[in-house]
C-alpha cells in the first residue's frame, strides 16, 4: 500500500484491536512504538507486541531486521490478530 495516510490508519486500527484484545484478557498495555509497539503485562508475565495491520487476507507480514532481532532476543514470537 502506497498511501501513507491509509497505511497509518490501518496500523492504528490494528493497534486498537490488539490493545482491546489484551485488556479484555486482563493485561495492562503500554504503547511504546520502539523497539516494539506494545508492552503487555499481567502479574509476572510480559509480552512485547509488534502490531501489523492489513486489509484483506494477510498471506505474509514484513518485519524490519530490528523487529526480528528483538523477537529472537526475547526467545519467543508469534502471530496475534483477528482469528488467531
């Protein structure tokens, strides 16, 4: 998608959806942006969440090298989104 305004709107919608998902499950959510979008905590658990938005069926997701390295450093990574 080339239109930066549309891309940003899609990302914000996906972030709002993800925040609502975690908060409904009893997590406290902090918006960060870097090095990942959300820090979600519940008791002693902590998830670092990188949100990706898409229109239609997302058959692939692009990650930056920093997003990949952070996920590797944390020792876990996985999809989160509608239907997951």
